[in-house]
């Protein structure tokens, strides 16, 4: 029975992976010894706009570390191909999902860092002109926009001065950017924080922590954080479905001790 399950598992992988674009992506971006391990796999339509940059894996290089085109949110924009433009340096620290319809852009002199178990959902644009860092276990929900530059410059007519157009972005560990939230140049979002739907950040808010909302975002619920474990989250939903009168489900207080195996199933190939 175990042999049957393994065979079925590997057969499923073979069917789900789009091998031609996967092979092209790996051998175009990576040295042969890494490319042959196929750390990038493509699972749906993808558009390669430019692949002249470099990838630095700060983790063991294994098959399917980065899944491109895996649909995790079933949003309408998931019908659109993912797009990749990697002209600068892309740092990968662990497993990453880039959903259908997502757009990843690293400009020639830029660096983009993606932490472990980062989930970039459908319709998300992440553009690094200088430097964008996304921490471990971050979830960037559908429609979010992350860009560290105004791109176009504004000139003061009285002095002729032009302000710096680029300002690095740092998104901490365990951050949840809810649907259509935006982080622009200068955004520093603390670990274990939530950026609510349609919120906007372009400054350092790391002196706080909790749930942020509004444009510009302000702290509306200090001392709160996203529940990271998908297993515990499932238990929470089951609990409230079974008890319609319950007001809360109690977990251990304090920062969640995240275990990789509690979310790894979501990153299976």
C-alpha cells in the first residue's frame, strides 16, 4: 500500500508540473549543478519577461522549493498567467509559492529576498527597484502591491531638488497582508503583524505591532497576530461551526511557536 501511495504521489507530480517551462526557467537562471535539481517548478501558464538575473539559495537546493502557478486562493485573477522579470538578485531562503496571476519583478541593480514558507497569492505585484525583503511565513494575499520606488521622480520647482525615488521595504516574519493592501517605498512592517484589507504603508511602523488598518495605516488592535498554523486554524473553524454560541477559541498566549510541519502540507507539490 505504501508503494502504491508513493507511485500515485510521484505520478501526480509528473502530471501537475509543466516540464518545458520548468526546465527552461531552471537552466536559464541557475548553474547546471543547481538547475538539474529543479528547485523551480511551473504548474500553470507563466510569462518570462526577463531571466538575466541571479538566484541565491540560502537553503538546501531541492526539487520544487519554489512553486510558480500553484493556485492557493481560487480568485478570478488566478486565470491570468504569472509573470517573472528577474534581472537583479533574487534570494530564496526556503519554500515559496508564487500563485497564478502574480507578478514578480527584480530590476537590474535590485535585490529581492523571500523567506521560508512565503506565500504570494494571485494578482500580487512584488517589484524590487532597490531592495525588498519579505520574512519567513509571510502571506501576501490576493491583489496586494509591494514596490520600493516611485519609479518616476518629482522635482521641486523652487529649488530644483529631486528627492530619492527608491526606499527599501522590509516585511517581517509572520506578517499577513490582507487583500489589496499596499506597501510602498520606506515601509517597515514588524513581525507578527497584520495589514488589513486596502491598508497602505510607506513608513517605518516597527515601533508598534498588531493589526493595522487605513490609508495611511494606523494601529487599531495592538498585541494581535495572525494564526500561522493551518492545522490549528482548521480546528478553530471546526470549533465555531460546532458551537454557534461560542465567542472565542483559546490557544496558548504569546507569540506562536511555529512548526514547519504545521504549514508544510500547504506547500506540497
